[in-house]
């Protein structure tokens, strides 16, 4: 579960006077409520993303369900909406209170403290000891390293990482469906992860899903055209390139929706758009069963399919004699 970000209430942001404070017990109670509200949002958002719930009346009913369940969480914990907003404001603006809040949340959920995330593991896409030659030079650009990426990672790893950022922030945007500025903020983060030429600053790598996925398609096709490319390489290259270009198409659709969120003037309209972003962002990796046959083929695949078929390509090549 990704926790709800604490956002200052407009009704409280103009407060003046002595710096407010909360006891540790009050902060712990607020953290417990915040985690419970996050669970409600996760559950209802998952329902909103289901194909059977795409009708406007279903979305409206689920939104009402979310509001009612959040109200029930507050009631169960003996906290009024006004008290919740007041305490959220304090945690948002007083550094010591925020640090205590984050520490309590980390203990409740097992999530690391902000700024204390463990170092990322080596890219799971990397394939050691690739064969030599022009074919696998290009495969290496897809899977292992490419000089144009921010950290020299392979193009597929960059695409997958930025796709993960886009999916996370699409989910985050749905955490506060009545807060228009909050939804716009995370829609901007989605755009940054997809194409940083649109929104230059944000949590993405600075390369973007679109550019990386297009690079995957280009270099895997160069591998298929290189001297010595086997039928096995050529077959799987088609599968990889198709899945990568599917991802570019989905990224373009997601960009259109995220821009509409940023242009929205009504929170309800923005929330409806955010609910469209979530499944599409997930499809960047997973692909989608567009023909409803119960499976996702390589023609329908996303970045996970691209990775699978590069590895099948490498595994299918003849091994050198010992």
C-alpha cells in the first residue's frame, strides 16, 4: 500500500498565531487513521479500475462508498473531520511532528521512512555473458546498458522503472478525490515519468517511458537486421518490438488523460479521469487482454512481455560447444 500524502487543507492554511503542536499519542492516533484511510482508498480504487465498473453510475456509487467508509474510519477512531484536518495541517507544517508521524507509519506498515529507502537492487532485466557480435550488441543496449540513459542502464530497465513511477503516481492521484490540486500534482508526476519533455521536474528518471520503449523497439529491430541474426532472433524481435510499441501507444493515451486532469477545474471531473489513468498505467507493464480471450498475447503485451521475449530469444540461441 502507498500511503496517503498529507496535504494542507485550504481552510487551515491561513492560520496564524503560535505554532500548533500535537502529543506523540495524538500523532500516533492520526497515523493509525491515515493508514486505515489508505486501505479504504486502495480497496475502492481497485474496484473503480475493474472493467465492469466503468459506467458513470458505478463510478459515482463507488465514490460515495469511499466517502462513507472514510467517515466510518474517522467515527470509529473518535475523530471528527475538522479534527482530522487540523491535525493533518499540523503534521504537514511542523517538521518534528511530521518526522514522528512518518516514524509511526513506518512501524505500522513496515514501509521505510521517507528518504531512507534501501538502495535499488541491480536491474532484473540484465543478462550476464551475452554472446558477442553485432546482434547481441543491440540486445545488450536493450537489456544491460545504454550510454544515453541517465545511469547507463539498459533501455528496458529504464522503461520499466519509469512505468512503475507512472503507475505509483496514478494510484497516488486517486488518494484524495476531492482535492483538485493534489490530483493535478500527481498527474504531473505521471507525465514526468512518461515524457519529461512535457513536465521536466518530477520523480521519474528524466528519460521517460516513451523514449525508452521506443529505444527498445529500435534496438531490438537493429539486432534482428544485424549480420548473423538467426530466425529465433528475428521471431522474438518482432514480439519484443510489438510489445514495446504497444507501451508507447498506451503512454500516449495516458498522457492525454493526465493533461486533462491538469486542465480540470472541477475535482469530481478530475477524479473520474484519475480513475481512467490507473488501469492504463498498470498496462504499461502488464499489457491488456484487448480481444477478451482470457490471456495477454505478445500482440497485446507490455514491457513485461518485451522482457520475457528477449530472454526467450537469448535462451533459444545455440550454445557454443564445450
